[in-house]
């Protein structure tokens, strides 16, 4: 079903949803009137894949930054709307002035709900701060959903709290819960009337005297009223135990505790909180009185909960002041309870795999040019920003990264301290981050007459978070055409602007030279390097690939700048399935070639050596739930971002539904963030007796490595059951900067895994044999192999095929996937 279909589906319908989508769906079904935000992993999908699809039902949009989004949300509440504002934790601090100032208005209005997604790993966030202390100081209630079901229902609950107590409400959602998938039964639909402002706008003026009165009122009225009903808002979950030990935890950690305790056969007393401000003290004190032994506090982020309990004289033990643990898993829960888990490990160190800009990315040539200038001593420093441009660091073209929009401020300060460096340094950021907060620093540099060069890498979209629209995009979220002119705005500020094609190597070199000379002469220059994000390029421009003329190639290696090319033992360039041909532009690698041995061409899909005729795929099947079912099934898949690892879980989820596992549980975990840029990624799936998206070591039936070195990641082989199987594709994706001789050979990997049941399957070669030039169906070939292994081979193939068809039903895709799956079953 589409997101819109799910909005109207009957109450109680079971579906497996990503946490963000479950929340977004809950917003619609609860009758929330509006949503705003700024793209930030791990919160982005709420609007991007969810609420943006139903703009006929509510007012939805992206703002240029979180502070603006919060102000927009507050404006909605003054019109009587209940509004959700989405962000990640750094976005909360970016909007902190507005959030903290508006927290103390006590008059009736629409509900303002902050959906704040944490990232305590971190996967894509630039810090690991815990915002609970800040939110508590503002008197803002904090909900921390424990399950996908609670996340689904939390928007309506938060809106009710906001209306009742005249307060903003924070939903602090674990990034794990946001990005993993779990079983949800759809909540009833509701229609919410708009709020009435009985006192008009007069109470919403921030003046020092009024701020004092409002603060006192929050302490005297709002907080005591909230504390009186803390046990009822999101009641604590109590699990009775038979051992003299207790656990107090919160949020998604309930699932980790359940996973660990179930598989280990232990039963501590557990109290899992869903409301962490105010705390439900009655429930906590009752629980503590009933536990006769030590009580452990398991909390994400900082030691907020532990310190709050200790401040009430409750004896608990949590993290030490120097404990770096910021997120829990079933394995770390077990360790905290004193359970030693088996650790097999491997003897080879994992391959370092920093995230890289995508093959064909328009940033690549600029990064290579700047990296070369740095090496030659022509640039002293390059001050960077967050987003895709951060990855230029791995090309030697980025020296510092701080926060969104901060690059130009850093450069300004540097040049104020070292005026002679004005023509020897750059600030660099993306077009969306320039519009987010970077333009403030542009104005500041011009206002203060600080000469220099600012580079805006304009790829037209908010790229790293998935390609959401920004003011520089062709259209906004509502589909309205763009009227904002970046270059005109920069010129209006007083900057000298140079615009250059991102795929024009000589043009970039010339523009950089002119801008740096202009800065040395006292001017402020902005270089706009323009080229559309490779992930947003229309498919008809993605048909080209690079070809190599071996007769004139001198094997110099200068073209080895992108994962789309590798070299054979003699140094001859070899095109990999990752090549995008730079989306029809002159390929970057070809511009590096001194002999013209590289060029772009459009390959034939069929008719080449090894391509086979693909039979027509069958139609849909009507299948009944299958019995008897194994108590539990689980798979973990590792690979490199871009290999399609996440597709595994989607197919297995549909298979689980067809088999009848929706009566038990279905969970799917995913790695997001930097992994999508070629970094390591792990996907997990389990159904039946299971809770957490993070599996306990020793409980996974099959491990899959789509890239051979990824099987070496710490802890991966430890997940396998004693009778499980490891499937490995002999695919090699050499990390940037690594020499081929440093990459572990197949022989070394086989030796390291000699104690395990291992099966090597060349799924990439099989996909190419079928005529899949991109090799993207290699993951489907691997699914076919998986279907032949126990316990997965107990299910008729029709269930597998129908699951695969439901995930990708387009006829041309289904035909290729059907052939790829059947080919995998024959390997």
C-alpha cells in the first residue's frame, strides 16, 4: 500500500513500517494539521517519504533551517493548528533561541510538537549531545516512545498534552527506532478541531518582565499539573522478574532488554519509561521498593536518568562519568547483567572504509583540483561544512568541519587573524547549507570587509539526506517552481560571483585562480560550482558508461579517482558496475587522462557476450499463511552503501507477512547516514520470537556479505548461530586510498573463517550474465541463494516470488528480478 492508502486503511491493520513512517502515518491518522522541518538524518523520512505524500490532507513543507521551521510551526499554533516540527538533535540547538523562548507561553493555542530524532552512535551527526537537560530546563514534557506502536501513536498523544497543558511537547525518538522497521497495528483515525485563542495574541509577547512572570507560572502551575498525571501520559512498562536484580530504562532500550533476556533465559525486574520529563516518581518508587537487589540504569545519551534518580535518594548504578556508552544493544545489556557471550571473531583486521562521494558526483573534480593545490602548497586551508562536501576531506580537499553554515565564519576569523591568507584559503559549503545559515556569514564577511573566496557547491538539492528540495532546487515540496536566484542574491549582497560547470575541469581551475587572485587584491569572491546531484539526475541521462581504449592507455593511474573505475594487475583501467558515466557529462576520469584513452558511450543492455534471454515473469499469486512456522527466523546482511542491501529486508518482510508472522513480530534494522555514501552498512531482519532490530550474538541463522571484506567487520560473525551459514560474494570494492596489495585476499578470508560454514557465490557475475549492466540485481541473486538454505528452504518458492514481486512490481523490474532470483537458486 502507498502512504496515502495507509492513511485510510482500517484501524488495526497490521503493517511493518520504518519508525519515521509509523510516526508520520500517526500524524495523519491523529488529525494533525501541519508539519514543517529541515532535512536531517535520522528524522528526514517523516516529511520526505511520509507527510509530503499527503499535502491534500495537511500543510507540509521544508523550511530553510530549523529555527525558521520552529517559528513557522509556532505561527501555525497561533492560527489554531496542531503542528509537528521535525529535526535531529543539532537542529534543536540551531533553533534553541525560539524553542526556549516560546516554551514559557502559557495561553491556549494549537499544539506545537517537536519531533527530535537522536543519533547517539553517531551515524551522520556531528555531536552526541543529550538534549533532555535543556528541554527539562524549559519545562517541556519529553516523550520517548519504546516501540514502533508507541511511535505511531505519539503525535496524537503529544497534541493532547500540548492542548491540555498549554505547552510545547518534545518527542525524543531514538535514531534506532526511527530507522528500523517493526510491526504496527494502525491506530484509529480522528479529526481534530482547531484551537481557539481566547485571549488573542497579547500573551505571546516576549519582554523581560513578561518572561519572569511566565517562568514563575510554568514552575507553579504547568509542571505540578504534568507531574500529577505523569503515570498516565505514557504509563511505564513493568516486566516482572524472578531474580533479585532490576533494570530501569527508557525508550527503545526496552526492546534490547527483552531481546537479551529472552534468548539468555534470564528474568530481571524491568521498568521501562516512556515519559522522561516529568518522571513518573510513584511508579519508580514502587518499583524500587519491590526489587531486593541492585538496580541498573540503562539509558542512551548522557547520565540524565541516573542523576535524576540519585537526586531523590534512590540507589542505582548506571554509567560512570567517563563511560563512553551512548547507545545500548542486546549484547551490551547482556554484558551489563554479567553474561559472557561467545565471541568467535576473525583474525584479519576490517578494511577501513570511509564514506566517499558518489561515483559521478559533481563535487569530484573540484575536490581533486583543490586537493592537488593543497599538496602543492597553493592553499593554506580549506574550511568546510556538513553535508556531502564533508566527504572532500577524504580527497585531501577539506581541512575542518564544524557545523552547518559555519565554513565562511571560520574562514573570516582565520583571515582576520592572518590577513595575508585571504588569497590562500577557501570556505566551502553546499547550496542548501548556504541557504540554511551560510548566507549569514556571507553578509558578515561583506559587512566587515573581509576579503576571500567562498565556494558554493550547488547540486540543486539537499543531497546527503536524500535529495529534498532547498531554495536552489527546481521546485519546492509543493511542486511550485523556484523563484529564488542564488547568484542574484549573492551579487545583491555585494559579492563578485563566478559560476562554473562542475564537470569542466579547466573551467574550475581557471575560476579558482581568478577568485583567489581577486581575494589577494582585497575582494570578496564567491565561486558557484554547479552540477546536479547524481542521485537526482533523470534516468535517461544515466545510460552512459566509460570505455577504455587499451591501445593508447599508458597505465599511468591518473584516472583512478572514482569507484566507477579500477585497474587490473597490469594497470589497465576496468569499468565497474558503479560507473555512472558522470550522467552524460564529460566523465571526470576522462578529463584526467593524458592520452584520451577514456571516453563515454551507451552500452547495449543485451546482445553482448554472456547475455541470456530472460523468460517472462509470472503474475501475482494468492497465497494462504503457511504452517508450521519456525519459531524464529533471522538474517544479517553486510555490504557497502549502494549495493542494495536494504532491499533484502523489504523482501523478507513481505515473505514474513505471506507466511503469517504478523501474528508474532517482524523487525528490520538498517544503517543510515554516511553509509549511503559508500561506507559500511548492515541490515538485519528477524520475525517470530524477536523484539530488537539489533540481534544478540549467536542468534542469526544466516550472514550475508555482499562485499567480501565486509564479513570482517567486528562482531559480525559473532552473530551467527552454531549451525548457521555465511554467504559471501567475491565482490571487491576497494576503499579510497587503499592499495590493492593491502586488501585482504579471498584465501586469507577463507582461512580466517575456517571454523564456519561458508559458501562463496559470485552473484555480481550472475547479474551481469543476465544482462544487468549495472549489476544491481546481484542482491536478488543472493536472495535466491538464501532461499535454498535451511531454515529458509522449508518455504515453497511461490512465497518467495510473490514477496519479491510485491516489493518491486514494475513489469520490467519484476522480470529481471524473477530471472535473478531463479538464477540464484541454481548456484
